[in-house]
C-alpha cells in the first residue's frame, strides 16, 4: 500500500527545507541552472524516475534571450565546482536546462506538474531582519537571488517525487514532473511546449508560493495573468568631447533618456489593464564624453493579445522615432514573452476539492489576481488546445517582503502544504482514471 503521506511529511520536511536552503544558497539565472537541474535529474533517477533533459525536452529555436556561449561555459564550470553532477550537466549544452521526470504506475491518466527553478538578478539583503542571512543560507552568488520562491518550488517538486515514489499503489497512471528553467522573463516554458512535453498529458498543474496570500490559504485559480513582451533596446551614436566638439557627437544616452520618458507616457488602454516599465538603462563611459552607446531593458504588458499588441506597437514607434530624433542607430531584440490563459472550471474545482481536505488550509479563495505574468500559461493553453485540463493556483505563504524584493522570504513549513496539494491531486485523478 505504500507509506502514509502525513507520516512521510512529518519525517522528511526538515530535509526538504534543508534542500530548499541549499538551492537558495546557489541561485542560477535562466538557462544557466546547471547545478540545480543536474541535482534534480540525479535525485529523480535515484527515485526510479525515467529522466529526460536538454534537447529532448527543449526546442532551441524558441529559446529567447539565450546567454552568450562564454557566459554559459562560465556558469557550467561554477555549477560543477559547487556540486553539480557532470554527467547531467554535459547534456545541457546551449542552456537547455529543463528536466522532465516520469514515473509510471500502470494504466491511468497522465498528470503533469510544473516547477520553475530559476533565480533573479537581485542583490540579497544582508541584515539581521532577513532570515536567510541570519541563518546562514543567503545567496553565495553576488547579484543573484531566489527572490520569488522558485527554490521552494524546486524543493516541493523533489518532495512530490519522493512521496509519489514511496506511496506504492495508492495512485495509478503516469506522473510527469516538469522542472522548467527561465520562468523569469517568460523564456523557458515555450521551448518545452514546442518540444512536446505535455502532448500526452491529461491534466496539468502549476502552483506558486505566496502571491500576497497568507499561509493557510489556497487560491484555486489565478485570474488575469498578463500577456507581456520583454525587449532589449540598444542605441548606438558617436562619441565626442563634451566641451571641445560636442557637435560631432550623437548622444545615445539622451536618446535613451528621451525614450524612457516617452515609453512611460504611453496612454493606457481604455478597456484593459496595461503596463510599461524601463527597468534598467546603461550608457556612457566618461564624465566628459558624449555617450556612444545606451542599452535599456524594457517590458510591456496587457490583459490580452490585443492590448499587448497595442502596447508593443506604441513602444516600437517611440523607440524608432527617438532614434530618428537623436540621429542614432537602434536595435530591438525580443528577450521573452508571456501569454495569459485562464484555469478551466474542471481544474479549479479539483484544486478546491483537495484544498478542503487539508487541515492546515484555513481559507480557500476561488480565484486570485496575482498581478503579474507566468509562462506556465503556454502549458495551460496547449492543454486546452488539446481538449485537456490545466490550472495555475496559489499556495499562500506569509511573506517577509514581496516577490522580487531584496528581503523576500516565504514560510518554509508551507512546503508541506504544496506537497499535500499536489499528491492529493495525483491520488484524486488516479481514481478518476
């Protein structure tokens, strides 16, 4: 019959938390998660899962914003020096760091769970108020931090893998665990969808810790996940002495500054939520020289393809028009894209049903506006295109600071609720199959 889930959680939760803290100490940016992905693959194999990764689960032609080859080589070397498993890392060439594990228990539905594994380019807090710093598991990688909970998601995924393997014949069918790179920036899901990793799935679920919901709360569906496009914009002008011959220069910095102000002045869509942000701008080399180059990291968002298209068109007009105004060359590179796709009513009802069975869940919210984007929607849309089921739900966790903050931290015991929810869904769908 296999082990009792609650007994297993009681015994193993401290080890799962330790695993999460290890991932937190070794954060990796999108498409460079060599250490994380190789540890995931090794543990899945040890639990009896069949493991696929690299080109087998990712389409390289749809990977936006791939790191430079020298950056990939540097990150691979660091991963190996910090405990990455060489036999798996060698199979992730080109930044194809997605991992899929499958465990079969006879006939029954194919149930897929997605876990994102990447970190953010954020400098972690180093104060007495920040738990990871106080307890010695803050990031060891300067300027990179797990500031969204993906380290917790990865730990939940491996805990689910362990629990499902230990439960014997308490469930039937096929469990598919998808460990997705590069969720930040909307880059990792589409290559996995294009590689066909959910083509045989009957049910798909993605969950997120926190999202401004307190511990003990489950949101059965996330509504209004935004469509977004991420752009790298470069202006190239001509350097000149700022006092001696400024007339010979073409000021890329001022082009960028003008563009940033104009982008933020785009009239918002009258019927849908839209956003724009210039998150980073770098230009120039010296105080007394006209800046020859300027780069900007830009994103636009909307509630639908139409409103996103409106924002993209206006942004492109401004970027190109500013280049003409300041007589500089320009380039625009798409670095990522997300879509929105709602959770279907069947999946929402299943999440609600399981949440009602958990004693640590005190409140169930039918739907929740998380106020952001997640490229898990590519998986959900593909499920719906195939006439199957897909959901994105929230496991509430009281946060020390909001997502993407330098002092972000969730409540680690909530890992247990994440495991209970997903195993509960697996068992429930096993009966349905």
